[in-house]
């Protein structure tokens, strides 16, 4: 009887005949994670893929750096593009990062020579995905990037294949674990953004320069890729409005809770009824009872809504060595199985832009917090500004601050447009009784 | 410039050259759903798959039955197996159902002739999957069954491909929407199992004969398939302990809530540290704070835990025309794209059973509810039974019933084995003060 492949006692007496030589560029967290997957699960992967993966060459910024894995046995390339050599490797795995520079040079070199290319590089795919997809199709190579969006969560595969029969009209998700960790900390402990960020950095969740995470750029790269997969557009960062979480205060976290919301940094991409694309990244008020609101810590989650499947949500770990390496390896296994297909959901030549929803046109409900001086007539000024711009208020709460003589006015609006809201905020800012820049957050229907 | 495929104004001037003629067997809810997908999203699917799907033949029990779609234009087969004809069709889609009978005859006929076969039939795959996979591999046909597990949720693809780099050690999930709808109703309205079932039937969630849903058989079919995909075993219903939700009372639903749990019908499959397979279906107490506990109504959700990816959960609609047709169509698109591979995660010849965990060996915590007469000495009898079998109690609550002179004793235990628990329950049942069969539920760590 055949021995089960998970049975640790089994002897692997029929090794797969097929071999794939990997060129691994980048030996940081994810690169070392990939070597660990191959070492620990190599037999299982060989059985599942019908293929033995070997290391044809490696490269990284610093050959001597101390690593958890021993790389002395692998062929070393000083220059990443030297790896794009069909004599040395069959597939290039790019884990260097950065939208341009050596990563892009390597991608162009490898795909140009017909070498399949697997990457975790969201910035490069968001900026140059369409060009690289065309190149891959021209040379018959495969370009795969499961690890580029939401780490270990197989969301690229889900959108491109699992939900391929559907006209998707909306996707939204928590796509950055660092940002979600910070917001969760602020909510659970009441601490400030700065303290929560420092904690995230101490735990290794946030980089020394955390701007891509907390300013929403990382989320934007990911939603741009998902947009392309779902809506057949070339991925682009142009006209993608991005706001991060740097200005979220513990005060707003607390008021959100009082109002039955949680604040989440969301990537959102949807198609309006008129067929316009509404793509954006910003901190959002989400009803606390929604599954997405309960995704806490460094987890990621994405919900897609298709016309036949309805809502479908996936949750898991969006970063880290293990989850990201799992996604890179999944792409490699699919290559070994011969599951290639086009890079995005459509051949590159069929990717085409959609008309964009002007950001001012978008309508929704809003949360606004004002710090105002506690004197007569303030409310009349506020109310006039709202009336004049045609914005009606759903809830209004006034809270006195203990520390000074100012009060907080917290309001949520009925549905209105972004442009009307912008006018109202400008009016508010011009009032002498309004003591600091108004805080506005969008209430996102999930 | 290329027009975006989602742009409804676009003219499709380069139709795909490739055609796939479908033979559709079964024109009930799912069959008509599939025809609706093809009609509504045919252009989109052609662009994504590079292939135009046409209907080569249809069959169903009753040709004359009133349907939402017009089938008069399609070639009709009186006998399903007549569809297994390469002159008529390229791929057979089986939506008849049932583990044997016409569905199995058609599967054998189609795969035997090298025709690829797509099915939503969980019972057939759970019982005959290994045989059919061997046959498919022998003739070079493809056998796919995404719709067989959890409706529209692409869990087959996720386990087989998305998480393929991982050694999975545990999967658990809500795999039956009818059962979950009934439990959710009971929890939200406090009504009895019978009333909640009647409501589910009135809404069309539950069949006239609901036994497969509420007795756990449907869940068992699905977990048997997932076990095969994750652990490389041939799918089998042998030695799969199954308990349903017929005996769950509104009383236990209420006590579960008091104790911080929710009751969910779970399919569970895990590998012990010793490499033994522990596969089972039963109503389980799940901590109310867990994401799985919050999956309500007719939704399904599955969580898998891999050694690199960590936990990954997918939630969506597990049944119904739209979601199921979405999954069937996803399989067809993958066929058109040439993404075939083996039926399960491994070639059929490599599927091998794992040693099973004896059900008595399994350890865990338990919930027990006893109805006892309210007199002196009862507690001493209960305590003796627990002491003699070496089971220690974590929490004990006594509640007097208003309606008679009996009381409820509710206890949760510390970790103990199923066999010890069985002995305790036998001792309890033998006590004259215990007025009805004890109710026992397993507390499932998620």
C-alpha cells in the first residue's frame, strides 16, 4: 500500500523526475522564509507539484549578513540581473522590493528571456504590472504575484480564478497588518497613535520608516492590483486617492466606539451603477457588528462581492516570513503543475481603463469632529454652514473637554457628496470658534 | 484603445476562437443557475477564459417541468449517460446529485471516454472520489468539484492550490447552511429546534427531507473531501463519526450563551502530533468571541491552519443557485485556461490512508447538562461518578426549572478523554435522580 505523504515514517522512494531550478533574489525575511518552506516541506511539495525545487542561484544586497539559513552552498550572483540566465535558473523569484531599481531590472531581464517570474513586490506590480504582463505574454513566460497582496491569503487566486464567473462590483479590505495592529492597539488600550506605532516598531511589525504602511501607500499598491484583477483595468496608482492613519487620534477611536463603529484603514474598489471606477484608500468608520470590523491585530481580510457568489471574505496573516513564503511557494507549485494562464484575469492586450468616478461625485455618510470654543452662537454658525451647503446631520453629540474650556462637537451626516462635505469643512475651518482643523472620517457601508 | 470588458457599451469584436460544448445533467436550482451565469456573464467569461461556452446537450428528470430558463433550443438526452458522447459535448457538468445512481453512471461513462467532468456532487466525491480520480488520470480527463464543498466559497482551490506549500494540521468549519440557519434562529429568537426547522423549510433553506442537513451527513461529505485534499488520503465516509443537531434544545442554546459559547455544527479534520487523523462532525460549543462563532444564518465558513500560512478563514454563501453556479463555472473556466492538474492535491495513485485516532482516545473539554430531581444526595451521586471516572469539573451551575420540581445541573469539564466522558455519562444515566438522557456537547478549541 502507498504510504501517506504526511506520514513522517514514509520513505520517499519515487522522487519526481521534473526539476525546477530557482533563482532567489533577496534574502531578507521572505527570502529566508522561502528557503525554510523548501527545507521543511520539500517532500510534501514534491509530491503535490510533481516537481523537485532546487536552488540555482541566490543574490542579496549583502552576502556576508548573518542569516538564519546557510546559503554558502548556493551559487551567488553579485548583480541581480545576472540571475536572468536560463542556463542557471528556470524561474526567478524576486523578493528585493521597490517599484523600480534592481527589482524592475531583474523582472525585465528575466521575462525578456522567457524565464517565469514570481514576485512578492506589490509596488512593482502596481506601477509596472501591465508592461511586465505584456512582456511575459510575448515571451511565453509566466508572471505571478500571489504574495504581493495580503501575504499568505490567496486573494489573487480567489479573484482571478475562484470568482472568475462573477461580475464583481465591490471589494474592500484591511490590507496592511501594521496599520491594523496600530488601530487595534489604540482601540484596546486607549493609547495615542505615536505610542501604538512605537509598540508596532518594537515588535517588528512596523519598519523603521513606517510611512508606506501608515500613510496608506502599501494598501494602495494592493488595492490597485486587486482592481486590475477584478475589473480588467491595467493596474495604476494614478488617480488613486490615498489617506493614511497618521492623523487618527485616540479621541476619534473612542467616539467611534461610542457611536457603534470601529476605525479601519481600508482599501476600497468598486464599480458604480454607471460603470465608473471608485478606488480609494482611507481610514473608515465601519459598523462594529461587521465581520471586517472584528479583524484585529496584524491580520488582513478582504471581502469581494460578486453577482452570483454574493459576498465572500477571506481572513488571514497579511505579512511575515511564513505567510508570505507560503504564497510565493504556492505560485511556484502552480507553475510546476502547468497552471499558467494570463498574468491578470485577462490577457494584457485586453486590459483597459474604466472611466473614473470624480472624487467629489462620490456620496456617503461622514463623521466630523470639531473642537470649538464653548460660547454662545457657535452652534448657530455650525448649523448655518451645514444648511448653506445642503448637508443634513444624523447625530450630533456635544462633549466638554475637561482640560480646557473647549468642547467637542461630534456629528454624523446623512448621505451627501464628497464635494459638499469639502465645502462644509472649509466653512467650518473658517469659523473663529473652530479651534483646530476639523477631523473628518468616511462611514463606509460594508 | 481597447474597451474595458466591464464597460457595457463595448462591442465584442474579437470573439474567442476556442469553444467548449457543455453537457448539463440536472436542471434544478443549480443547473438553471449555471444557465443564468452563462447568459448574464457569457461575454465576461469568454474574455477571462479565452473560450466560448455553448450548450451541447441537457438532461433532467422531467423535460416538461416549468423552469425559469428556456431549454427548448438545447439538444435533449433522455438518459444521462447518453451525454457522455465526445461528438455531442466536450465537458460534462453533473448536477443530478446522489452518491450513486445516474450521477455515478454518468461520471464513469464520461471520464471513461476521456471527457472532463465538473460536478457539485459532494456525496459522490466523498464516496467514490478516489475511483473517479484514478479513472480521470487514466484517460487524461479532468475531474473538478469546487461546488461540492461550501457552495460559492473557493475552498477546494484554496486548500489544493492556495495553501499547497503548507503542512495543514487542522481544518474546521460550518459547512451546512441549513444547520447554521436553524442554530442561528434558535439563538436569536429562543425558539425550539422544530420551529426553527419549519421556518428554514418555509424559506426554502431546508429540503422536505432535511435529514442530510440536520443529521450532519452533508457536513460529513464535505469534510471527507477536505480531508483528502489537505492530508492526501482517499476520501472516505468510513470511520467518520457523525452527530447532527436534532437533539440540540433551546435550553442548551441559552446555557451556551450564558457560558460565553455559541453552538455550531462543525466539520472537523485534524492531524494529531502522532500523525493520526481525527475527523468528525458534531455540534460544538465555540467561544463566542471567535470569528467562526459569529458566522450566522445560511453562511458557511472554513478555517484551515497551515505550518507557514498560519490560520486562514474563508466565509461566504454555502448553497443556493448563484453561489453554487459560480463555483461550477469557475471550474469550467479553469478547464478552458488549461489549468488541470490532479483531481485531489496528489495524483490518485499517491492517495493513502492515515492511521485514525480512536474516538475514545480523543481528549477535550465537555459541556454536560443533566435534569435531576431536586432532593438531597443527588449532588453526591453526581460527584462520585465524576471522581470514580477521573473527570474534573471546571464550572458547575444549578438552575431550578420553573415548570416542575426538577433542576438543571450544567457543568463544563477540564480536559478529559471521550472514553472517560462516555463512562461518566453512562454512570449519570444509571442514576435514579437523573430524569432524562444527559445532554453532552464538545467544547471545540478553535
